[in-house]
């Protein structure tokens, strides 16, 4: 039997594990990790504190792979357009990526249209804590959105490549959560 044949099942197993890890997320009912990080809104940096944000209402925390890429810019535009509706339901929107704060300051103005904050996670600690790391590059976030209730528990999770679905589905989840 050729030497490469025994490796085939191992390669299939590895592919299956990578596929599963891309879908690994925190589950509804689990505690959402609290974090502090540098963020930007309207081109200005500030210290974002998840615990403080939750005191005001639910938080829509969405992870995105890279600022200024086509899908991430489209998603930011859609969240910017929807931010007033989220605010009317008492929810805060914050995006998070591995990008540095200088990049996110520009992104917060150009793509997020000064409507919501984007947080920097240069060490990917929060990305990993939320099981939001991309399988191919664990330093980079996958496209995953969470709705976190004021009790600090995950209420809703959406994983998918369609950036517009993240806005629609998180908005529906917040509406169901708040009744507004």
C-alpha cells in the first residue's frame, strides 16, 4: 500500500476539524467575556468597556475580518444605517477586528459613517475569548455576530459570510429581546 494512503483519513479529519472550528462560537446562555480595549467612533479613539456598555442595554458585538475589505465595508455601512434602529431599542453596536486603532479610526468615519464604535483587538485575545477566530488565521476574526443581554449572557449568535444577514438577524434578535 502506498505511503500516502494512510494519511488520507488524517487529512479528512483535519479538514473536518477546521470546518468545525470555523463554526465554534459561544452559545446562547453562556456568559459573554467582559473586556476593555481601544476603540474608535467618528475618528476619535476612546477606551471601550464592555461592562459599562451592558449597563446601558444589550450589546450587538460583531466580529469582522479586516477593515476596508469589500464585505467588511458593506457590513459596516449596513450597521451604520441600522444603528438608529438599534439605539431606539436601547442597544449599542460595536464592531471588532484585529486591525490597529489607526486603521479603525479611519474606518469608523469612512465605513461606519460615525454611527458606531469599532474596537481594536491587536492581540486577538477577545476574538479568541468569543471563539470568533478564523480557522485559517486565528489572529483574524471570522464574521460572527453576538447579541449580549444586560445580564451578560449571550442571547443570539449568527455565523455566516453574508454581511447583510448579520444586521438583519441581530436586529430581529434585539427586537425580540427588548420587545421594542
